[in-house]
C-alpha cells in the first residue's frame, strides 16, 4: 500500500492511494493540471489510475473530477445523493464511467467500505480500504463530529488520513463571520485538533503506522499547531506514532507499507 496526500485544505483535497498495485484518487478537488503535475512530482503516472472516489459534492473535493474522468477515461465512484447535486459541476461523464456507491464494493480486488459522516453536504462519506495483502487504511477529511460508526471504521487500520481542521481559540478570534464559526464548530462542520487527537487515541492499535492530518485551516489553525496538539494528545496516552501534516500547496511523502 502506497499513499500520498496530494494536497489538503479548503482550497482543494485529493489523496493518491495504491493498493496492491492498483492506484486510485480519493477526491480530486484541484484542477486536473495541478493534480497531474503533483503526481508527476512523485514519479507517478496518472494514466495508470483506475478510478476516482468522491466523498461529497463540495467544490474542494470535486473540482477536477469531471475533467480527469474525461481526460484519462476514469470511472467515478460517487453516491447518488452527491451526484444529484454535483452533476452540472462535473460536466458530461461517459455513462460507463459513472458508478454509484450503494454499499461496499470492490475494484480489481481492492475492497472499499464507505461510511457516513456528519458534515454539511447533501451526503458525506469516508472510506475504509482493504487490500488482499491484509493492509488497511481509513480516510475522512470533513467530519462534524465523530460517531461509533466512524470509530469502527478507523479501528485496526495501518494508515489514517484524518482531518485536524481548527484550533478552538483561533476559530473564535479569527475574522470569520459568526455564522461561519458556528458552522465549522457544529456537528455538521469540521473536527478540531483536539478531537482529531482523541479520535486517533481511541482507534490506536500497534499496527497503526502512520497518520496524515488533513484539511488544516489556514485561518483558524496552523500546520505546527495541528501537529503539536495531536502529538501532545498521543504522548499523554503513551502512544508513539508517525504523524505528518498534509499541506494545501504541496504533496506529502509517498508513504509505503
Ligand atoms: Zn466539505
Ligand atoms: Zn472539504
């Protein structure tokens, strides 16, 4: 299993994942040109991709989905609810490349287990991904609050991609209008650094090798603060774990297990 977060934040999100030699994108919230350039920077060949999986219809997750699908003849996996409200933004998708997510599904032997998360889109899902080699990962980058369902899917994985969106004090004092602060803090908004750290501790097991912190806000958080807060939470429980922040404008390392 190989993974790199190609970029993450309110201006775009996309994660490259290769499971047993089968590569995918989870979300494509940048222009096709940007995503192809970032994959080239990692030495990856975009024409090898097998599919794009979509978590929800917000623009920072789907901006490049339609163009990449047309350019690379890529299937899109999306919930019917998300497709209904994003069809015009995605543009024309070849019928054979439009695959609706109704439940768990396989692509070339890779198991994808979608799970619902609370966020202010029509429907938002995260994914647990299982390879035939026994490696597992879970990803969710827009979570208003975490539930038993989310904890279940993040348990017993080798890699996590999880958001650490805001610091509560910075959110309160930043220049956002009141309604936006309420939205971010609400159960349909985003996860704070502290909550992210607690979720990781709740799901920790010795096989967990790596956590990427995603969707870090530029206005109500800093990359250093997200990392420090999560590390403090982990250390308070005696957990030693590799944690890396995903940036908006650059790729993370291509981590392999
Ligand atoms: Zn969103
Ligand atoms: Zn988002």
